């Protein structure tokens, strides 16, 4: 992958739990790492969730290989958020990651 195609600086976040004032737990997102990425939108689809129609906009996001990124993380870019669906290490060479992610548009 040529570096010139990685134009978008993204932040990869992981979910953490912190204790609230009532003794329970609250989910929060914490920055894990940043990377330069190539983001390509695929064909959008609609889904019904909680009696609402949501537009799911699948994307493929390419970054240089980084260990530790998992599907329970998410990616933010500018004011947009992408839920990671799957991660692939093409040819298992440890050079790039192909991340399939959904941007939920409400």
C-alpha cells in the first residue's frame, strides 16, 4: 500500500467501563491509537432497529498493520463514527489491515 493513499487521520477507540456515583458502571469510549487511513464507501442499506429505520453505510477502511485492533472497537474520523464489523490481515503478512465498518446514519 502506498502511503499517499492513506489521507485520512482516524482515531481507533475501545470501550471502557468506569464506575459512576451510584456504584454502577458506565460505558465510555477511550482513544486507543491513531492511524492514517484510506476510507471507501460501499453500497448503503437500510435496517429496522428498535422500530426505527436506520441507514447503514458500510465502508472498507485500509490502515497500516497494527496489532491489538479488534472488532469490538470503533473508528472516528472528523465528526463521523464507524462501528468495526470485521478485520482482515491480507495474506497474513502484517503489512496492512482491511477493516469492514458500518457508519450508522440516523
